[in-house]
């Protein structure tokens, strides 16, 4: 039996950006970011706030086809769009899938 030694890290109580607790912000489930190396700020941020505040590298994966883009300017130039899903979270879509999504939503109305 193999044993792995992992550092045990205490989950922050809440996000320094949005103020939501660790459960509602997703910090307990998916993690958090502490931007101390790039900004000197040692507070913990949920991944949503860290992304908005640009503490994390930008990356989008199309919710339709799985295509990835790692440059925000390139994504914008190529027509990527963001749509809210049923949980009200934003889902990125490449231009091809975004066109299909717009048509699907028009038909649904």
C-alpha cells in the first residue's frame, strides 16, 4: 500500500473578494488562490474572484465542443461568448457553439 504525504491546509473561512463563506464560494470544493507572489496580498480568494481580479492565468474551455483557448484577446477576436447556464454560472462557448446556442435560445422563446 502506497502512502502519500500531503500538507494539510486549513480552508479559509471566506473569500476576501466577494465575502462568501468557503462553502457557498466553492473554496472548500474546488480551492482558492492566494496571490502573494504576484501582488503581495496574502488573503485567500475564491477561484471566481481570483479569475476576475486576474490572479489566475486566463483559460476557457468551450461548454459545447471542449475546444480550449488560453488568450482572452484571441478568444474575443475569434468570437467566443459567455452564456448563463441553469445554475446562473457563466459558460464559455467558441464562436461555432455560440451561434448554435443563440439559435437554440431564440427557438426556446
